[in-house]
C-alpha cells in the first residue's frame, strides 16, 4: 500500500513546531518578525512546500492590494540548512509595486475592451 504524502498544512505544522521549539530555548528570529505578520515556511529540502507557501503568500498579497485582506507584513522563515533559518520579507515595496502594476494593467485593458465594446454598440 502506498504511503500517503503529507499535506502542505501538515508539513507546515511539523516544521513550524520544530522552529518554535528552538525559538523558545534560544530566540533568534522572533525579534525580527513584525507583529501581526503572516508567517510562511520555506525549506531547502522541500521545494514543493516552499512553492505552495509562496503561492499562498502571493494570494494574500493580491488580496491586500485589492483591499479585501487587511494589510499586514508577510514573512517567510526559510530553512537554508538543517535547523538554520533566515527571515525573508515577502511584502517589501518591490513586491507590492509589482502587484499594483499588474492590477493597473488589468484595469486599463478591461477599460479599453469595454470602451471598444460600447463604441461598437453605438456604431450599430
């Protein structure tokens, strides 16, 4: 019988539990994490987990940009070696600007298409 692979949630809980245990014994990252931050996990040895969490972070950032998710910092605790983590800011202004440019492009394209459609209707 094939072994069922763990879900992203299960993997996140396992890895974050380990990180939190180490933080309790000797705080290294917790002081760097902004209050109210969305925290994601990435790992050098699990690209699937890292990609899944980056997708979730991207969706949250899009929601913040569109205004249906409350503004908050996004950070990733990236395990770059066994039991060695670094904090990565996923909500820097560069990423926010990229999301805003994308949304403006979509808005402008939709507006042009709608305007063209209305012009077609008027011309009939």
